[in-house]
């Protein structure tokens, strides 16, 4: 009886070890993360939307939500509040309100780090030298007019996505009230 129990327990453990990883992989949602991506005014006005979206999709991301809009001053100040005390803040607000932006939610495993790698260094001039195939090397102009934004951490991604996209109980996605 003890031998049968040990064999049954061993069989159960083996089956569990085989089944649980399969369920996690089969249900890929558990392995995916989301990040916010924004094509800034210079990217929209420079007609880079299609090129950037093709690059995103070719890199294995899914674009789960998107909206193109013109940001107002209050929205930009609220979104970039952590930079309010920095010397470049007023220039940032002026730049981000200078034209429309395209805001997207990207999804895949390791989305935050992969998007940050794909866009390259913040300074587009540095990107051109050190990451010549990055999005910022392709369409950015300088440190400020660098074409795209990407969340820098899981906490930022959650905050930034919820800033622009809210999901109601009905499943309808609406935009931020200030927009």
C-alpha cells in the first residue's frame, strides 16, 4: 500500500510539474506586460507614425490601444509632473503642446525594457552614434525633440497607461478627462 501511494504521489508530482509550466506558457497573458509608447509631435509631424508602428509590430509587440490627440498645457504638466522643478520643464510643455501625439499601449513579454531598447537613448544625437538602428536615431532631432516616449518602469507604465486610458466596468475604454 505504501509503495502504491509513493508511486501515485510521484506520478502526481511529475504531472503537476509538467502541467503548470504549460498552463503558464499556454496562457501567455501571465507572461506579458504592458508599457506606454508615445510618438511625440516631431514624430507625428515628421510622418514617422507608419514606420514606428511597423517597427513596433516587427519587434513582436501588440498594440492593444491607441489614440491620436492634441495635448493641452494642463495635461502635459500633469503627465510630466515629476519634471516640474527642472529647468527644461517649460520648454517640454511648449514642445509637447506644439502638435498632435499618438499614444499607444504596447504588450509583450518584457515590454518595458524591450521598448526602451528599441527607442534608444533619450538624446537623439547620442542615439545616432551609439544605437543607429533605434527609433530615436531614425526620427529624433535632439535631447528634447526625441520623437518618442516610453515608460521607464512597471510603476510608470501603470500610471501612464491609466492617465490616458481608463477601463470602465463595461469594458469600454475611454480617454483621460483632461484631454
